[in-house]
């Protein structure tokens, strides 16, 4: 498991949540021959492997209390510049608001899960499915894996654990 703490938004303190990324063995195996000392190639291979994966899951575990709207907005704002599907971003945001608001707020221990597949992103809060957003998988993965990743520590941890 690769875990990194991350802050969301400019007005939130560090380590608001921890994030883990899970993918299939094929993704990990495709990176095993790449040297982790060659970080640019390793990160490129990681992004390519995840895009070819049949399924990748991101799990956010809350460390501090954050309101539903603020949490949903922060995630949506991270995805938005990475896609032209603004309607999909709004759907993602609304699913998060609905799922988190049903418990009042994203309190410490809240688990927000994003299952990315060819069908889209399945959003769950505390293991209860909230809904599915068609598409957006590549854009969502890029939030954590591209050159402007919100959690470079997660990306680096993946490279360290998957590359030789």
C-alpha cells in the first residue's frame, strides 16, 4: 500500500487526509524492470501502467474534520483543470457532497473511495456506494500522478515500491 498525507485547498492545514492507491499486479509488474533512480521514466511508466490497468482505486482516509462542500470542492478543483468534461466534474462534486453530507461532514476516519475503471469512477463513502461518474478516470488519476500531482509523496512511494 502506498500512503501519503495530503492537504486540500489553500485554506486547510496539512495532512487533512491520507491517500492510498491500489492497482492490479500487471501495473506493478510492468514497472519492475525500471530503475527507481530514473524518476522521470519511472513516473511516466507508472502513469502509463495505471492508464492501461483494468482498475485502480484511490482511498482517502480523513485525519481532520472537513465539511462536505469544502471537501467536494477541493477534489473537484483538482480534477477540473485536467479534463474538458465540466459536467462530469460537477457530477463528481455532487456525489461527494451527497455522500459526505449524509454523515454530517468528513470526520476523522471517514473513508472516501474512488474506483477507476473503463466505466468511470465509482464513488463510495465509508463503503457505501454513492454513485458513478462516467469517464474522468484518467483525469482523476492524474490528480495524484501527473507533474502537478497534489501528492508527490504518493507518486514517489509508488515508484519506490514498484520499480527496481
